């Protein structure tokens, strides 16, 4: 069975600082991995996804993530945080191409001015 | 881009009544749609997979007679919460699965907040 663990339910960084949100997964087959962002009272927006191509994936809004099979990780990074990045971030795993996503617990990102 | 809408965006109802939530893919057809429930400050939990023209597949622990799902067309799935109770109060989010060539992605609706009094 697939599972996702996001380390840290709440991450706080200063504006302009590096953002690092951690995600580890468990999957019995090569996974598809996703990062989504959710603003209050809204649905989810896809930031980026890994689908067995390049291990370093670039997404929207300056975010990127690196798939590391040996570490079963898919951490999300952004070099310089912006106030508008404050939101809830979810890592998700799927077997077989975006069907039946399993989400991590979520990480709330706060940006300090 | 692919857009998914939900209606209503919020609803308040009395305990014991039924509530219907619509999920529409506005600019693409979706054979498969998904329904999730999200409690405050928690993650999304998949409730069921809605397949056009066939019965929905429910996740373990989700009562199919309480959460009725109908996927009558390639652009519309509905979730009906029957005999709603306060513990059913939650944020319900749908997604529609798009497959075009190598593209396989779920697009999420904006969510429906249900409050049962």
C-alpha cells in the first residue's frame, strides 16, 4: 500500500529565505509523486509532479522537487520565499498515473516579513 | 487549463436532511472523478471513485448508502449526503481525471463546505 509522510506539520521561514518542505513516500511500484498547494477554503492546485522522467522537477511559482529513490523522498524547495507562498502544501503519491491519490498530512507554510 | 467547478460552494442544513453537491468538469470530459473529504486542519481523505456510467467505488469505512454518488455524464458527478448529521460537517472536494495522450492528471474543484446543524 502507498503512503506519504510529510515531516513537519508547520514550517515557518522569513521572506527571501529558502523553503524546504519534506516528503517521504512508500510504494510497492515506481510511484508518481505530486505536490499540491491549498489556499484557505479553496481546492488544490498542482505545483509539480514526478512521473518517472527527470528526477529534478520544476513547477510553478519557482518551486522544484527532487525525486530520490534511494531515500524514498520527494522534498519541495524554493530558493526565496515570498509572502504569497503562505499556504498549506500537500505531497501525494499515486500508482498508475494520477489515479487514486494518497495524500500526506500536509504542511502549513508561514512566511515571516 | 482544465477547470472543475463545484456547487454549492457552501451549504448549511438541518440534521436529518439530504444535501446534493455537484462537481463539473467545464472544459473537458472525465470518465473518472474522485470525491474527498477534508476535516479542519487535516489532509484529504479519498471517499470514493466515481466512474461514468457505472457504480462508484467506495473506500473502506465510507458508507455507500449515506454518501450517494452519481456520475451520469462525462462532465458531471454528484455527491448526495443523505440524512446528514453534525459529524458529516466537513469540506468536500472533488477532482476530475484528465487523460490526453501522455497527460494524466487530476484537476480539483474549489470545494464545498457543508455545515450540519
